[in-house]
C-alpha cells in the first residue's frame, strides 16, 4: 500500500462486526497516526442495521480508543473519521449493490481515488463467494486502468472441495495479484522476527533441530470470549478459527528449512514442505494427542446452542516428520477466556548435562535490601518460588563497599524452605551463605539437598526480576567448589 497509485476507497463488508471494530478500524487509525495512510482515501462500511453516519463514527471511535496502539489525537481522528461512511444494506441482496456502486462513484470523485477499491470481506465465510459474485455481476470489478482488490481471511472453505470451489469463484473475478488471502498473524512483529532470529543469527541456526531442542510450544491465549460472534463461531470453533490458520503459520515458520531467498514464493514453498511432513492423524492419535474444551458460559452466549459441542479451547501434540524434527513434539494451544492474553513460541532446549544445567539457567532475583540481619522462611513464603528455580538474593551486602562481618545471610528456616520447594540453586551477595552458625546448618541443608550455592555475587546494579544466569565453574577435578564468572542477562 505504500507504493505508487495507492489512492483508494476501502469497502468493508461486515462493518459492524468484531473484526472491523477490534482490528480493522484501530489499524486504520494507527496507519493514519503514523502518516502512512494514503491522502486520497475513504472507507465505506456496510452493515444491515439502521445507523446514521454520526452514530457509526462514534462506535468506531470507541473501538479505536479500546484497541488502537496509539492515544487518540483529536485532529488525527477527525481527519480519519470524516472519511468513514456507513451504508445499510443486506449484502445477499442485489439491489444494495446498485446503490453502493453509484455511491462509490460519487465519493471516488470527491477523494480522487481513481477507481481503486479494496473490498474487505469481514463477514462469515459462507458469504465470501456470494459477495464476490455480486461485486462482479454489478460491474464493480473492472481490472482495467484502476485496480480492485479483495481481502479474505479465514476459514477459506470447510474442506478441500469447498476451498477449491471458493478459490474458483474468486479467481474467475479477481486476478491473482489482486487477491489477498491473508492471515493477520503474519503481520505480528514476533512472527516477522522469527526468520531473522533463525536464519540471520549464527547462534541459533546450528542448534535449531532435534539434537538440541526437546520440544516446541506454540500458544495463543485470549482473555476475551466470543464477543457477539456466536453465529460465526458456533460453526468454526477453535480448530477452524485459530489452529488451521494462525497456529499452523507459527508452526511452519518455526520449523521450515531456510528458503532460497526471502520472496513470497520461496517462503511459501518451504512452509508447504513442513505441512506435508506433518504426522497424519489417525483416530487413535486424535484420542491421545488432542484435547478440546469449552469455557463455562459459552452455551449461554447469543446465537450459541445450549447443547453446543463447539470447542473454544484446543491443545494438540503434533510431529513434523522430517530429518530436522523427527521425535520433537510440537505442542499447540489456543483458547478463549484464558487467564491472560499471550501469543508465544517457546523453544525448550534439551537440558545440559549434569551440573551445568543448574548454573546455566533461568533465575529469579529477589530484592531483600530491606532485611537487616538474616533471610528466614517468613521472608520467602510470599515469593513466587517454584520447583526447579534458581533463586538469587540481593541484600544490603551489595550496597556496602567494605567487608561487613555482620553481613545478611540465609538462616536455617530459609534453607529448609528452599529445600522443601526443591529449588536447584541459590545465590547471595555475601562471601558466605551463612554467618557463624553452629554446625553450619544452612550449608548442610542446602548441599545435602543437591542445591548449588553461589556466593560472593555483586548485585548493586541488578534489579529484582527474571534473568538468565551463566555461572559455569572452572573444571577442577575433585574440587568441592570453584571460582565462576557469574553473568545475569535480563529476560525481556
Ligand atoms: N474477529 C476477529 O478477530 C477476526 C475475524 N476474522 C474473520 O473475519 C470474518 C468476520 O468475523 P467477525 O467480524 O468476527 O464476525 P462478526 O459476526 O462479528 O461480523 C460479521 C458482520 O457481518 C454482518 N452481516 C452478516 N450477514 C449480513 C448480511 N446479510 N448483510 C449485511 N451484513 C451482514 C453482521 O451484521 P450484524 O452485526 O447485524 O449481525 C456482522 O456485523 C470471519 O471470516 C472471521 O474468520 C479474521 C481475523 C480476526
Ligand atoms: O483470527 C482471529 O484472531 C483473533 C485473535 O487475534 P489476536 O491478533 O488478537 O491474537 C481471535 O480473537 C479471533 O477469534 C480469530 O477469528
């Protein structure tokens, strides 16, 4: 859209729907805010409810406030909103297209949009074909000096046959160059970064395979429910709504081989190879490797059957059966009404051998600079300490320059608490983790539990939080302790 001849009118079918309000309108505002929306541009939204333009613009403003990345700037909003129009008609009915066509001609002149159109089908999938055929029948796709484009997300058909049928309807009307079968996940920054992380980073590429990776977890969790989309969602469910499109895009980019270059076809070819390598699900495998769930209250949503079995949560274990990935499980999870919103890909590397995995690991730094004397179990109970954690205590020891014989230490109750929690290691900014304790109880409790102790850390400039710790000791045969250069790397 940022090249020449980008003046256009964008026609949104489904102008009152969730996609339009939660994604499209906020995205247009973001583009306007960043000054990358064309000057000669207007939006015509189609809905089937009575609504004045002013009412519609106010509704859009609410959505932009809720979902845009940028704050509302009155001037920018006014500029954008005066180019947003609302037309009421039922898009299955031909009559509306005649009126729409003459309205578009009219505002085309006003905005000098040169006949260019983006038809965005933000509607349930069963309408994709109907709208495309009607746009053609009523002469709204010319493919001459101007361009007309169609944008469709998903689900693209219900099975192979219906997808082929839909493709035929679309390609009979729009040229391939003007057909945008999109997946909005591909616009996410994280996804765009995967290729760079994988192929332009000498550290990752050599270890990106079954020899070093234990499993891959791809998750997209949402806190929202189906938000008035019962009509659409009942027929789709999480599998069609999220898994077959977004989640598989994430999987293919994570698993594909390096493309010969970065053009669309080369990347697509590599993704297809990954899809072809996916293990075929047999009924037995479905039973074992797939979990479906539904959030409480789903059956009471508008346009949802009270006995609905549509899934709003889905978890799958799949395998990419090729040389790079044989034996590595890929876990896919997605769900609505989950406790927190997150979209993430976790690459779980195989554990390092023996002691190294305990000292080259994620860790948590707790700020105990307010403690004067010793760290006890009472100081630890409200901290988020889990089995397998490496814990580091930042105390007032880090803030003094001279050696203080009264340094802060970990007492017996604290050591017992950490043992009970089954942590793997503990670090402190004193030369010893204990201070003149009879029988060296803290040391004994920790060492007998196999907990690694790091002493003499310097944490003055380290804030409380999660880090990656590198503290490989010198390899000294028979030694019970060894010097290490401990480094913390901030986890983003
Ligand atoms: N929501 C999202 O985050 C995303 C959705 N998508 C895709 O976008 C598409 C639309 O989804 P979504 O916005 O969620 O669905 P919605 O059900 O929220 O929106 C569809 C809109 O179409 C309108 N509509 C239905 N029938 C007619 C008709 N005959 N004439 C005029 N208007 C009509 C509905 O009007 P009314 O309000 O009157 O019912 C509704 O506003 C789907 O293909 C979905 O897969 C893709 C990516 C993200
Ligand atoms: O395509 C869809 O995606 C959204 C989630 O998108 P995100 O960018 O917010 O992660 C989802 O809510 C919707 O059900 C689905 O149709």
